[in-house]
C-alpha cells in the first residue's frame, strides 16, 4: 500500500513528468527555444549553447564565450478520464462499476535552463556547463478522485548539472565531446490507502493517507559527435547513459480507521471514529533512468533554408519494476504484500521521429517550424493515472532574432496525446481503470544568448 504510493512517486521521478512530460514517458526534450521551434530536430545542427543537451559535440564550432539563459513554460490542461476505476462508486461496497468523469488539476510548470560554453582561441578544445531540468513532473487529482488510491498529487523537482569537454578535428570538420550528468531530484507524493475484502466482491476499505518525501543524487555520462561532411550537410550523433537513481526518503502513514490502526500494529480498543495515529519510516529504492541515442542529419539546400531530420531511441525498458525497502517494523505490512507492491512496469524501448527547419527571412531574422512523433513506452497493462501516457503528435513554430552579440529565440509547441483506452482495472489491488484518457499540452519557450 504505502509501497505502491512510494512506487508511484518514484516512477514519476525517474522519468520526469506525468502529463507534464512532452517526450514519451517522463523526459522533457524541450531544453532550448531554438531547437523546440524546430520540433527538437537539432542533433546535427547543434549550433547554439543548448547543444550541450541536444549534442554536446556542437559546442566545438561555437566561437568565444557564449551564455544562454532560457526556460520552457509548460501549461498542462486537465487530463480527462471517462470510464470506471476501483473507487468509482460509494465505498466501502459497490465500487468499481460506476461510470465516472474525472479531471486532473490544471498546472503550470517552468523548466529553466542555463548553458555556458567557451572555445579556447587557437585551440581545438571547448568546454561547457549545462544546468537544466530533464525529468520534471507535476500531477494532481482531486482528493476525492476515484484515483485517490493510486495518487492524489505528485511533484518531482530535478536539476541536472552537465560539465562537458569537446575536441575538434579541423582537417575533417569533425568534433567529439563527452561529459557527466549529475542529477539531483526532490520527490514528494501523497495518496490514500485502501484495502479490499477478498471475501466480499467490489469492496474498498479506507486505511489512511500516505505521504513521501525523498531525494536522490546520482551520476551518468553523455557523449556526442558532429561532422560537417559538406558545407551544407551535417551529421550528428548523441548518447546519454542510464542513471541509477538511489532514492532515500521518509514515508508517513496516518491511520484513519481501525483497520488502519491494525496494519501498523496498533490496538484499536480505545479508538473512536475520530481517532488518528501516525507512523513513519525511512524508505529506499533504486530506479534506472533510461539511456538515449539520437541520430540527425541537417541539410542546407540554399543560403536561407535549413532542414533537419532526427530519430531518437529511448531505452525505457530499464523501467521493469519498482521495489522498496522500509526500515520501521510498523511498515512490515507494507512490504511484499499483494496490495502494497506495485505491478511490474514492463516499459518498452521506443523511437521518436522529428523533422524541422528554419528559413532566414532576413540577415537577422529566422522563422522556424517543426513536427515530432513520439511513441509511448507504457503498455496497456501498467498504464495508470500517475502517467496516463500515449502516442504524441507535437507541432511547433518560432522565430529567432540575432546579431554578432546576442540572439533572442522564442517558440510555441502544441502536443496532442492520442486518446488512450485501457482495460486494466484490478479490484484485488485497487489499481488501473477501464476507460479512456485524453490530454493535451501547450509549451512556450524563450531564451537569450549573449556572445563574448
């Protein structure tokens, strides 16, 4: 039970955003306004400081010192659900069969990014530092929602530090780069704990509320290659490794019923309908964030037009299952129990395809547009209200104004989630649902680059 709550929270951590994420799973790919305006098709161009995220080898071709400061504002309209859920109906009996309409709470999330690059004069070496939020998450359902046994609210606040070194082979117009990914994440989550009576069909008895606060700091690595094969043709390859997030935190359970008292080993002899009892425990888990491989080719058919095509594979199969350890003896009933352990995740590796381009309307003004198709990695059997993911179509536009000293880039993206219908309601574990999820996301990006 508590386990399942923590699991849910951790799950969000590793990937970063329930319906907030705008790449399959939980990853937010929109880490630079210029790239975002072109559907994030930027692996081969990688020609501003946000290359540190998209393809770090690109910083070898940047001149002098450049600083880029920007953010992506993600407006998440309500995710809608039509169907049945384990708590749809009136608990404790007769639940699971009443048709409902649920809406998650609207949210606005701001993901800032900072990039600093420096190329040493007369040397083929460049260095850079990126600070951004690759895996942010925010998702809230009403406290009375039929999904409250799985999630009421969850927030993941990550920050990623990426120091990078790049080397340029001038004779070949080729550069390579490598860097570290140091990820720190703060996780908070809350849900209600219910338990069915196996002897009585369609029952759900409230035990109490569960909350979690946890943190993790772990390290991965990244690498990139950029080759300017011809003056008008570039290729790019970028890889980001898995990161094992070793999460440690505190779990708190507030018993709100006699059954809730019993599950933490407390007597109910002196309880009243208004009694409450609190128990706490440390909790730990390890979750493996996926690796990713991006391939891109950029072509300039003339001096004004640039077109790029990218394909990116994300290894979401690293998300196999979630397991947790509780130190307190009072939480022994939350370990290795059918109603507390989450189901296996069984996520799958997926590909994302991107196409975008820019047209130089004048010497200082560029117009941009792009499209991205992202397959979702979550099978029907494990999809739930924490991350009601689906295949996504993203359309973007933007523009950039630049001169020798600075650049100003803005972008807008609309992401449409294909309606997702599932039939995975499990009354024995009070999880899943039978119905359809609908979501859309609007993103606004802006950045300023200053060149020294």
